[in-house]
């Protein structure tokens, strides 16, 4: 089956970096789902305060079902994260392996 990579790139509010890193550390420990092979967050080289989350799913079904398995703690952290992101800076990308 073909893997799916889902990425979210955004810029965080400049004075919120420490809070952002705390949320990401906790998020990395709780983001788990059947079929989710990995979840990582990267800083974008040469772009201050720009980060990219990368989710790798083992197949399309796991990707399609991912939103259905989020728990309360993950939802809370995702909401905190949203508050730290600059408005209109978010870009989504979904890649399907061929």
C-alpha cells in the first residue's frame, strides 16, 4: 500500500517560541494512532520562526481515519498550538506515494 505524508508548515508568533517548543515536546509524546508511522517537527532552514510538522502514515486508510482517533489531550495541545501560529501563515500539503 502507498504511504501518505501530510505536512503543515507555519510561522509562529515571534515571542512565543519557548511556549511553542513546550507544546511540541508534549505533542510529540502523545500523537499516536494506528497506521501513523512517525510524527516529527522541523525548523525550516533560513526562515526564522517557521516550522513544519510531518506525519507519515502507512496507507491512505490510516490517513483518512486519523482525525477520528484524536483524544482530549491532543485536541487541547493542537488548540494551544493554533494560538501560537501567525494568522494566514499555515500551508498544508498531502503527498501520496506512487
